[in-house]
């Protein structure tokens, strides 16, 4: 799957981009018709520890899913967002499957 990763207010290192790509690739196991995904990594300028925002938009035929997670690390946000997207993609696949 093509993952377009953009970092806002900082420069993401290659290790983080590879980690995000690896996590997003797992979604192909649950729904094979994913067209593309856009990931935005943002750092808020606040004193709070949870200042990293992981936002993912996954496009599938006829629909798109957006998940936004705010955590201490981008890795934690990626894991939480992918888990949420897994549930949403499974639910969509169930709706499209003809019931006998």
C-alpha cells in the first residue's frame, strides 16, 4: 500500500517513516482494496507530555476513514491508530459481504 507520510513542525527520521509504513502495511491483511493512505505526524508546542499527534486517512473505494490519536510517542500513536483502523476496515468488509 502507498503511504504518504508528512511531518508537521519537525523533520521525521527515516526510522520513524519506515515504522509507520510497516504498521500501515498490516492493514492490507484486513482489507485488500485500500487505495492509499495519508499519515500526518504533528508536534504541538505545549508543555503537556502527550504532544505528538498521529493522524491517518485511509482511502478505500467509495469511502475513507480518518483516525487521530494524541500520545507521548509517534510509535504509540501509530499502534493505537492502526488498531482502530483494523476494526473499522473489518466492519466495512462485513457490511459488504453478502449474508447467506
